[in-house]
């Protein structure tokens, strides 16, 4: 999407002039489901961040490919990773749900994370200065895979001195699972006299709009593999760069913090974003 200014120049709308921060959440209600031996060797950062979350991040942040030929698509994803700064362990929170150490094949003093949140930066013209906040974990409050772009507050509040108080940032939300769709969260004026504000959401849901269930993610991947389409698969240079970015954390991991099952993870993950807040559809945000 582009906007045109009075001087005739065009400028992409998805840049730091408009976007305050980007968030990616991949939350699961389930635990490790009997995979204690596997999880003790991997943990959430290796299992989810280097794969699932970086995939969502790169697709969200990449430039439009010159074509939908698989390698042209993957070229743009790799460019995002090459522009990303190595992850700073000081901007990472690792958590472990209470009861994880009681799972079969898990060490009683395990320091493996079942939750990870981190703030990363992409050092490019479009995204420089915009924090990308990503998190994922087991036994969280509910299942949700979402990406959201929070817009900046306007520099001048035209409603200053009135009863109209903005309730939160406008945000564009892409719901990946469940209830796949796109939402725009807005501050609106309530009908009637005065200037009382409320929060509302414009919502598009694929299944409701097209009256048909979508393919499951792995169903689609298997179909693409059988057809020889590599678009959704990571390339060697993409995998290598993802691990390069995470090596500072893997070599110097911050301590594991316990969190309660059914929560959104350690409170330290909330502090990572201050003065911002994590956003998930239908959950109060800033």
C-alpha cells in the first residue's frame, strides 16, 4: 500500500513513519504432550522461534517479490533476515510453566524454556527503529497465532480539552489461527451527543465469508511437497541466517522464569514491551 503526498512522491505506508511496533504471538494451550525427551534437547527457542515465528516475521516484513516463483519469494525473506540485527540476550525472556519438571523424561532441575519472548530489530530503510516483539509458549491462556501492526499515536490530539479520550492504538491484526482473518482495531465515537469514545473492530473472517473450512497448515504443506512447490519451505541460506541471529541467545541464555499454566507467560515478558502492551484479539490492549 502506498500514499501520495502533495509533492507527488510516493511512500510505502508500512514504515516507521506510521508503524509504532509489530507483534507476533504463537500461543498454545497444550503442554509438551509427552515429548519430554525431545523438549529437553530443544526448548521453545529452537523448536518455535527459529522456524515458526521467524517465518511469520519475514513474510510480514519482506518487500514484494518480483514474482511468485518460489526462489524469488524466498530471496525476499532472506533479505529480511540479513537486515535483522543479532538477537540481544538482554531483550529476551525465557519462561517455564509450573509443572514442566514433573513431566516424564524431564530433568528435575531443568533449565529448558517452554516460553520465549524477544524484541528484535530490522536495520533497513523501511523498518529501522521499529521494534518487532515476538513470543511463543506452551500452556498459555488460549491458542492464538496472530501478527499485529500497531500504528503510532497522532502527534497532536485534536480532541484535547474534550471528554474524548483515545482508548488505545489503532492496529491491523492478521489472525493466522484460529478463525483465520484480518481485523482493524479502531477508536470510535459513540452515537449521540458529546464526544464519548469506545473501542471497536472491523473484522473479516475467511470461513464466515466463504462458508468453507480452510486447509490445515500441514495438509497444505504436504500438498505443496507432493506438487514440488517450495514456496512455503525454508531455503538453506534462510535457515543458516536464522541460527546466526539466535546464537547470542543460545550461547548466553537468560535465566528461566517460572509462570503459571493458563497465563500469558512471565510478567517479565510484559515488562519487555513497556510502555507498550502485548496485543491479542479480544484481549484488552493499550
